[in-house]
C-alpha cells in the first residue's frame, strides 16, 4: 500500500565507493520494532535483483518527522483508513494545541482520541462520533 519513500523512511539510494548499492533508511522513532523487518525486506529485494552485496544503513540524523510523508503517502494512508498527520511537527518548545482529525472513512471532523497509542507507538487510536468507526491516526512528530 505504501512505499518507504511515501513514508519518508527511505533517505538515499546510491553507489558506494566500491560500486555496491547503499540504501539509507531512518526509523519513524528510535525504538521502532519494524526496522529489522524493513531492513531485511530491502536486502531481499536488492538480492532478488542481483544486488546481494548491497548495504542497508540505518541513519538516525536528521531524525524522521511526519513532515517527510509525501502527499501521495498521505493520500494512501487516508484511502486505507489511517488518518494522516495533521499540520506540521511541533518545533522544540512549542505549545501543542490539539487539532481536529478528519475521519478517513466518512470525512467528519467530529473525532476524538481513545488512546494515545494505536496499533503502533507512532499512531494514536481515535473514534469518529459521526460514523462510530475507530481508526488509527499518524501522530505528528
């Protein structure tokens, strides 16, 4: 449904000094349990295309932010029932004011947070008061 590029996780694809492919990926947060699976999938895809010697690096700086999700990625999230992040990631020291989150199913703005953590730590669980459907919301950070 989404690519690593859509999510802003894919940072670079290039040739190293020795000619081997080098792929740089960044986790959505430093303890993201999906990184091992993502790294293995990238290595497997590269190997399937004749690049078994490719290097996949985890890059932590600059840190990932929801600002890196592409417009296409935001559209795909909404199409699949996950509300994309609203607004931009807050600046350091900023006062965060909760914004309304549009329901990805019916479009209503009458939604509320049920739990700060949804199916993953980078998402919150919300419910729509109009259609009564629960949904994940990618938290802006």
